């Protein structure tokens, strides 16, 4: 696995939410970073 660095594209990550929806890392646009 390659080390992730700031502003690099991330691997696809999609999770089911407790509300029945989907959460996708690629849909996030944080000011600094997304911590998961």
C-alpha cells in the first residue's frame, strides 16, 4: 500500500451509513482534511 500524502487522490472508499445512505470519501471536500 502506498503512503498517502496531502492533496493526493485517495483510493475509492464507500461506506453504508446508519441512516441507510452511502458515504463516499471522494465526495468530501474539506477545508483541511477528512479524518476517518
